C-alpha cells in the first residue's frame, strides 16, 4: 500500500512542535524529580545511620 503524502500548514507544524516540546520538557522534569528523590533518600539514609551510630556511641541506644 503506497504511503499518501500529507501537506501540513504552518499552523499545524507549529502546533505539533509545541506539543513535542511540552512532552520533552515533561520527560526532563520527571527524570530530574526522580534523581532528586533518589539523592534525598540516600542522604536521609546516611543521616539516620550516622545518628544511630552517634547515639549508640553516647549510650543513648542499647547495644544489642
């Protein structure tokens, strides 16, 4: 089946380009958000472990 060539107007091309830019930006924002949350989770985990070690060293937590 031969492909049919479609002519787009400048307005249609502009609308497609704007939509593509929106989708691309949303993907970038999603990835940035995921990376920020991962780093925040690592930082929180490290802080909790550090606090537990510090508290154990100062006798505030029982040594199991």
